[in-house]
């Protein structure tokens, strides 16, 4: 299931129609704002920013700030990133 979702998201990121990408990105960001509601969630905000960052510089900066914040938070609570884990 995860590969299906990641394939569709990758297709949407590289979709040639800018309007479709922008519309989906805005809808995801708006859904992320209402993160406390069921179905809509905070998980939608970074996905929307990723889609919008393809076309807008301000979204690229906002996404970079969000990623830095996430890594600092994970380091603070002591959770290792998936790429730094020792794989056996």
C-alpha cells in the first residue's frame, strides 16, 4: 500500500499541469490547518508544502524550516533518524 501511495504522490509532484499540483497543494495545506479534526490531520501540511515547493519559493523555504524543526525535535526526544540507524 505504501508504494502505491508514494508512486501517486511522486506522479503528482512531477505532473506537467501546474494548476493540478497547486490546487492539491493548497487543499492539503488547508486540511493540515484543521489537524485536530478526524481524517484531516497535521500530516497533510508537509505534503501540501512539498507540492507547493515545486512551484513557489516561499513554500520551499517553509518546507525547509519545517524539516529543520522536525529534525531538532527528533534529536531532542532522542529518536534516531531512519537513515542513521544501524541496519543489521
